[in-house]
C-alpha cells in the first residue's frame, strides 16, 4: 500500500471507529486536544494529520495506533 493510500484511509478509519463506538466527533476532538473545526478539517482532508496528531487521536479513541491503519482484511483475521 502506498503512502497516499494510507493518507486517504486514515480519516475514513478514524470516522469509522467514532461511528462504531458511538462516540461524538466533538468529544474525541476535545480529548485529543483539537478544536472541533481542526478535527473536522483533518477528517475531511483539509488539514494534514501529523504523526503527533495520530498518537493523540488514538489515545482519545482508546485504541492502539495500528488499529487506525488496519484495513478491513486486517480486522477480519
């Protein structure tokens, strides 16, 4: 998988985890240290998600970082 594929996949995976677990996007943004607008911009591709952002988001979601990069096939195993 190419880097560009991960960059496109990451926001979708974060949104999926938020939906699956019944979280509110604004609550995750706050727990990760972002404004609601900053977090929305990340999820909509208007702001780059940096490595340090990924750590904060994973922590706010209560998941390991690798879960943010898991594909559907990875999770099925």
